[in-house]
C-alpha cells in the first residue's frame, strides 16, 4: 500500500513540475505579446494629404448609400480600410472611399 502511495506522490510531483514549466513558458509568451502590443500601438505621425479627409461611419454610409451592416461587412472583408482612432472611434479616408466607388463603377461597365 505504501508503494502505491509513493508512486502516486511521485506522479503528482512530476505533474506539478510540468505545470510549473508550462506556466513559466506562458508567462514569457504573455510578456512578449505585451511588448509587441506596445510596439504596434505606436503610430508615427505623417502629414495628411491636403485633399484627403477622414469621414465617420454616418458620412460613409451616406456617400455609399448603404446601411450599418453593409459597411461592417465591407470592412470585415477588407474592401474598405477603417482607421481606428481609439476604442470607439473609427474613420475612413475620403480618397479610399472614392477609389472604392471608382472600382465599383469600373467593374459594372465591364458587365
């Protein structure tokens, strides 16, 4: 009986050591991800083009004459690029919206 208990304790000790190693590796990964996150949020200032302006969701929906869900789908599919200002604020480049319209008009003329 004592042998069985000793074996069980040994296995539990090995499992604890393995879990400690796993936790250590995960903590390293988390710290690396946090470092990379901080690097990726740094935005270098660039001079805006004088002819370009940033539009909000309502303006883009009005220009394209689409609804909220259609705009979300265009962004999710990568057709339009959203510029995230902060957690809640998203803007779109007027030039990019106009390019999208021109592409759509060009593809319709080919049909």
